[in-house]
C-alpha cells in the first residue's frame, strides 16, 4: 500500500526533516580527523533529544546505533564505533532519520575529511548532483523509471556507477513504506508518481563497479571491488505540480 499524505501532513514532515537536516549541519561544525564515529553518534543522539526528536535507526530491526556512518568503500549502514577513527582524506556519509510528532525525516550527506583526493572530490560532487538531477524532474505523472533513468544517466556520464542492491523508499509515519525507489532504470517503467507521495531519494554512487556485499555484522554494505562510494539523500513530497524537499 502506497500512502497518500495531505498538505497538513507535509507541515509535520517539514518539521521532522528540518530537525534531521539541522543535525547534519551540527555534525559539519565538528567533524574532523581524529574523532571517532561513536562520538558523532553520541552528539547527534543528544542533539535530537534536545529537539524532542527520536533517532529512528536505534534498535530498528536490531540496528544498534542512532545513525549510520559509512566511510570510503562502505556504501551504507556503517555502524558507529569507538574503534573507528576518521582520518585525513576519508569521505564519510552520515545518515540521520529523526522522528518528530510521529513523522520521519530521512537525510544524509557525504563529508570530506580534511584534504581528499581529486577522485573523491569528483565522486562526492557527482553523488550530490545525481540526487538533485533526479529530484528536479519530480512531479505527478512521471514514473519511478524516469527518476531512476535520470540519476543513472547522470552518474554514468561522469564515469561512475549506481548501486543496485539498495534503494530509496516511501517514508511517513513508518520508517520504511512502499514504494521502493530505484536509482537506475528505464524511462516509462515502474509506477506513476502521484500527488501526496512521500519518499526518499538517496543514490549511492560508486567509483568502480556497482556491485556490493554485506559484511559479517549483517549491516555494513561495502563495494565488492573496494572502490569508494558516496551518497546524498533527501526526503521529498509530491505536490500538485512538482515537489517539496523536507530536509534542506
């Protein structure tokens, strides 16, 4: 079942999305070489708590932490740890989902730690641009295949690949709702996008092959060829003539 949300619901999505986005702004203020990913976890947990929001990932399907920290070849779902220290030249995706007034706001950014390589810079830039290229075509009447095609085409023209094994998703009063949002595809394929739909767009862009594997912890997904991966994410709602981004 695909939920349809109202203009009044959109106000609540905007509040939750705003808190999640501000949490990422807060991370940007202190992220640097030498800090642990567990430090980021604790700071974000406390930030959300002060805003009367709750971190949706915590204990979700057994996930042990409040957010995901995915470094370099980690595609998604990296688990914060006191043993993982950020180093100069790393790229790290921070994925935060807040719950406020029962509504979810899901957002992520890839941060560059200190001075990074030219390849990392291009990859991170392409990941962000792929996201925004996809979002800007959103409106009622197009298909999910149109969205996937737009993202895939942009990333591949820059020499990178789009992960197939993980996707975006509907989001609302539940963390994950229908439909799945693929970031690759063919024009005209998939379901039609309708007013009132709310979902995440979160393409994972790899330096090398799009193939991934999940580590023994059951969560951490990495590139099979150990190449770099970068990701950005927004939660969006479909309006009568376009879209609204809740997590700017």
